[in-house]
C-alpha cells in the first residue's frame, strides 16, 4: 500500500488519508473509536471501489492511525470536524458515507450539518451518543468521580491498552447528541447490526431506526455477527448495502 497523503484541517490538525478518483457518488469510510483506515472494512471497501471505478476516501481522525495528535486530547466534536474537513476538501458532489461504530455517529452529524452533501448512508454497528448512553450511564460512582475530579478514567479494552476517557470527551459528547432531537435522513439509509455485538447493543440500532425520519430506511440484523462485522459474509453485506444505496440515490 502506498504512503498516505495529508490534509491540514482549518483547526490545524494533520489528517492522513488515501483516496482515488472515480464515478460518483463517491464513498467515504468513517472508522470507529481508536480504529484506523487500515482496518478490514476500510480496505475491503477500497478494493471494491477500485475494482468498480467508484471514487473513494478513507482517512484517520486526529489522534488515530497516522494522523497528528494524541487520542486522549480528542472528542467527538473534533472528529466530526475532521470528517467535515476531509469531505469538504477531498470529495466532489454527494457522497455515500459508511460509518462504522463511532463513525456511524460521525456520519449522522454530517447528515445534520450538510444533508445536501450526502447521497446516502450505510452504518455498521452505529454508536450514536455512546459517550452519554453507554459510557457515562454505565460508569459507577468511582468512575464518575475520576472523570469529573481527575479529568479522566481508564477503561479496560479487549482491543489493546486501556482506553482513556476524558472529562472533555464526556462533556463534548453532550453537545453532539443526535437521539434527543429530530434527525432527518432524507436519502437512502441502511443500518447494519450484529446480534452478537458486545460493544453496541441491538437496542441502539432499533432506537436509531425508530428515531430517525426518512423516506427509505432499513435495518438488517445479522445473527451471530460481532462488533467487528468483518467476516466474508458481513463484508459482502456492507458492499451490497452501499451498492443498493447508490442505486436508490440515482
């Protein structure tokens, strides 16, 4: 794989990215918390886009992967700004956003910010409002005190080193919640969710489906699929969902 290119955002953050030109609407992959653009889903979609001549963009949020900054300094507002900067600077015309986990929340924020730039949306185990509804709601008294008094708490993670959750991440998340107010998605939308996901409960997917308003929304549950949603069948479903959204958006 070639070295990434870099984009400096209006906030001064340096984002690593890979893209190629092709037919529109283009596809943009938005990764999850502490993931990067070299993950299985991102690379699979990149290969599909190359094979089909579709414009495609993948990038690392600040504090992730090969981009500048430290993870602990970031928050959902920063990463949404990163996504907006990348989409504005590196894509042309309407885009189909594919948001994985936290990337699903970022994609919904993009839909609220600039719906005319979206041709459609595919989410994989979308995790909107997770800082409030999963993290803060699940913290015990000691963890809440650590966040508010010490400024951070360390959470164990099966994906590697403990995850540092900061007071800024929690408080900033409250400024970007999408499930409390109306959420218009006026384009084709496909929500994908595994039934064996230990990180994002199925109830989040059904809540999102019931909360959002749009003319063409579908939720697909895959029995036995976990949060990674990266086996061959799941990857095939992601691609088919993107292709369906592109077809419906024409």
